[in-house]
């Protein structure tokens, strides 16, 4: 099937990027919560 080999090369890299973005999001959310900034954005 055309493109299959390309997908096996590209997909792991995309998965790693997605995982890194999720970790960054979690870290930022924890920092926002720690600083008590959620109230600034209308969340409690």
C-alpha cells in the first residue's frame, strides 16, 4: 500500500510531539492552579 512506509516513519514522531504537548499542558495547568490564576479566568 503506497505511503505505508512513510506512515511508519512519521507516526512515531507525531506521537512523541503530541505526548510532549500534553505534558506541557499538564505542567502549565498545575502551575496556573498553584498560582491561583484560575479565578482570573472565571473558574474555581
